[in-house]
């Protein structure tokens, strides 16, 4: 079964599993708005493709990484803009990569353990 991270988190939350608050965005403007609505001061922007290794992947545009931590809503906008509409290549996608059409914006937490 192929489901995106945001879909898996939605399913888990329905059954009481604690998951970070987040929102799916199809444009950089939606990503920035999601960050502002989530509140906080640090967010993760995650490319949503059916492949692992997104954080270590490289976009064909040259942008590095499909998972980015951002410390401002403006940075969320910039990172989402760099990802959306571009092809992400990871170890699991092969050289053709996968087109990123949506990103997940989540509140980031300082995890002690």
C-alpha cells in the first residue's frame, strides 16, 4: 500500500496516536499560511512522494534535501517553493526521481529522547 506521510499521520491520529500537528500544502503560499496557522517558531517542510530517503535526496534543480527545518514562515515559503513542482531523486526513486506536488508542513518539537 502506498500512502503519503500526511495520510499515515491522519490515520494514526484517528486512533489516538500522538502525531505533530501539520497541514498539506500544494503551493508555497499555502505552506507559509499553514506555518502561521500552526503557530510556534520552528516547522518542518517535507516533500510528499512515495519514497524513503527524502531528507538526503537531491532535486534535479540542485536544491538539496526534501525535508527542511525552518525558523520563520518566510523560510517555509522559500523551502516549499524550492520543492514544489520539482523532481526529487533519492536512493529509492532511481535516477528519474519523483515530482513533488505537495509538501507537509508540521510543527517541529525539541525532542529530548
